[in-house]
C-alpha cells in the first residue's frame, strides 16, 4: 500500500473516529463479563474495520504503543510472537487485531515502517488509531512524555463480551501468544 495514500485516508477517517468515540467514550478499559465498546478504525490496508461486524469467532485485540518517537522493541517482539503462532490462532478460530495509536501526522507511515519486515496472516489486522481516539475511549491513553498507550490485550467472544483482559502499565509484562492461546476457548468459533 502507498502509505502517503494511507495518511490521507487516516486524516479523512478522523472525524468518523471522533463521532464514534463520543458514543463509546467510557474512559475505562472494558472488564471481563461486559460487552466491549464498539469502535471503527482504518486498517493499514485502507479497509474500514468495525468491531461489531466481527462475529465470526473470538477476537484477540492487542493494543500496542504505536510510535512514541521510536519503534518499540517490546511491541516488535510481541507482534512477532503472535505471527509465529498464527496457525494456532487460526485453528482456534480467532482473529488477531493490533491497534497502532499515535498522532495522525505520519501515523500510517510509521505503522508501515513497523510492519516492513513482518507479514501479517489473513486473520490478523493492524488498525490505525489517529489522535488516540480509540485509546482514550478504552481508557488506555498513557499520557506521559514518550508514551502513547498502555500495552493491553482483550479477548472477546462472538457477541463482543470480554472474557480476558490484561492492561500493563509498563513496557514489559505483556501477553504472549502462549498465554492467549491458553485462554482461548477449546472449541473453534466460540
């Protein structure tokens, strides 16, 4: 994808994200047992993504730090771990969604840089969160110098109900693919 085109798309998408955030802005991360707030973001491929339209199975939602002035090595390791375990996620019927937050200026280019040496499988998606709209709505904005979002992972069933939640308020301690695969239902498509 031409990332200058993606930057244009992200800027065009920003008003839609802001409108949606007003509807879901709880300011707190979703907790186990409650329905995750709906959101709509643009993927790095230029496609619209809406959480409520993902009813094919379990959704693994992983919030990365995005671009806090550098490409986060912990984010890189975490995404590579998930990619290496992609067949197991597919076998479990799970879609893996990464959220890459940051300021809208050059966000798509930075996400492209992050993905440059990675190949996301078909059931994986990287979403752009320009101006931290999603991150704020989910109460995950790490509002400090050189910070963007708290690294977080949520698992949701096909109805959008959260059955696993982990929000890390540091750079380390993130979920691993093994931890998430262990938490997934043993029957695909749940």
